[in-house]
């Protein structure tokens, strides 16, 4: 049985995608849960989020962990080496310079979700987001 209470909708407008989303996040150090939740509400209004995914070192920080708890979803952290093996359509020069990999948000979304990107990399409120359909 599917329990919608586990995965609350973010925002209040109708969802533009039928599937629940696996959302990849590109984060600067120590983002707050409030910042992440506000970005998700703006980027994916009314959409159900099934999981969050990011760089492993960011996934261990309090803000992303707390945001996942508030949403009632898992938070996946991937190593830079694993993210580097994922071809991304919109590589980031900034991430390449800082981490030596093409990108975080798109790669993390592709690893955590199913299928191609539904939402390519974009910056919202200083956070990079991307999304795919979540696994059933």
C-alpha cells in the first residue's frame, strides 16, 4: 500500500510531472535545512519528492539530513568518483574546478532515480537542483 503521508508534496501548485522525483542537489558547505526546503518548494511546487541525493560529504551535513527528515525521504550520498562516472548533459565548470568532476546535481539525480533527467541542472536560491523520476 502506498502511503502519501511519507512523502509530502513540496509547494502548493499542481505537479508538472506525473512521477515522484529523485532530486539531486549541488550544495555549498553547511546549507541549512530551511534553505534547502525553500529551494525545493520553489523549484518543484506541488511535486512529490521521493528522495534527495548529493555528494557524500554534503549528505553528512546537518542541513541536508534535516531536510530529508522533514520531507520523510531518504538522502543518498555519492562519492566524487562515482558521480564522475555519470555522463551529465550540462557539466559545470565551477564543479570541475572545485572537485574535478563534471557535476553533482544531475549525476546524483541520475544515480538516485530512474530514467533521464526531467529537470536539468538549474540554480535556485544558491542551490543547484536537477531531477529524474524516482524508482517505483
